[in-house]
C-alpha cells in the first residue's frame, strides 16, 4: 500500500506512535483503539499520525507487525520439511500468545471493516505467505519437492488447518498436531523416495 508523501519520519516519534498503538491494542481491542487515543498516549498530534498513515487500520497493523516480526524469523536449515516444521511451530506459538490473539481480533473486525481487512492482508498475511513461498521454492530447487508443485495451493494445504483450528474449532495447535499435519501434507508434495 502506498504511503502518503511528506517529511521523513522521525524515528523516535514513529516508535512512540507504534508502541502506543500496540499497547492500546493489547489493553483493549481494535474497535476501541482510536487515532485520538494513540496520539494522546504518544504525545503527538493526530495530524502527525495521518501524515504517515492513511487510517487507524494502517497504524495499528504497523504497530502489530513491528512487535511481531522478530517472533517469526524465516528458517533455512537445508531441509524443506524442517524449515516448514519450524515456521509452522513458530507461527502456532505466536498465534496462541496474547500478541497473536490480536490477529484473531483483527480478522474478526476485518469482516466489517474493509480497510482493516486490506491492511492485514497486505501488511501481515501476504509477506508471511511470501516467506512460505520461498521455503517451498527452495525445496523444489533442491529436488525435495515435486517439480510441478503448485506452491500457492501447497501453502493453503499446510497453513489452512492452523487458521481453521484457531478461528473455527478452537482445538489446540500443539507440536503433535503440527508434525502430523506436515507429515500428511508432505506425503502429497514430496518427490518419490523422500
């Protein structure tokens, strides 16, 4: 999403805004966070926030991503199965933490707020999906996965059940579930003999 042009961001002010937005999000929920409350807590004007972000959804998503990015590094162990197990395990741990539960709230709110839905797709889910694409693509190049692999469909196959459990059934996302899921998924996408 294209950001508004203007003066470069002052890093201290930006950090104060993102920290304030994230703290408010954890204390309450997306619906009750306002640009006014973020500005008040960060000790900046609303105009400063609107100069750098187009709406509340954008600043809240950036605050969430700023806090979350360190929790979800992209592994490269040399084994596509090990990389996916690590990535899915890290994601499951994150999604079941208090910080990760914010994503549930944002997804739910996004059903009624199209700007928010666009923000979390563009700023959170698309980059995570691209990380997964790179991991599977490496597996294809190394001959671990089928050459004709539909990578996008494989991502849905691997990650869809996580969000199904998280958002629909409420069942646990434990290590046993993750390893079983990946075992079944990879039975269909690995090259013969793997």
